[in-house]
C-alpha cells in the first residue's frame, strides 16, 4: 500500500538516494505547503528527527501557530506512553 502512495505522490519515501542524487523537486519543505497541508503532513509523520526539522523550518520561515501546535502535539504523542501502558498502583 505504501508503494502505491509513494507512486501517486501522496507520501514521500525517506532514505535510499543520497542528497546529491535527488533534485530539489524531490523535497517538500513544510513551509512550501499551506497550513492545512502542513498539518496533514505532520499528522502522518512518525519520525522525531523529521518533526523537529519541520518545527525549525516553520519557526525560521512562516512561524504559523497552527502548524507549530500540530508539530508539538505530534511530538508529544510520540514521546508519551499511552495511558494503558502506565505502571503504578490501583
């Protein structure tokens, strides 16, 4: 399924080719997207490194509050243990 999404342009494959082998059109910066598209991309991102890169790019360029909130929320969801996994007393 992911291969089909990559082929259709819905998602982008990470890794594989070196930076010098890729043209600039292969990269989509979060600041190249409108806010809704950027928020959707953030919601589909599960790499903390990439999320932190999105945040830095956004802060340095457009600094959109809604996009930054989406990045922070996604980072928080990825770094916090689900409620069911918490250990403790009764």
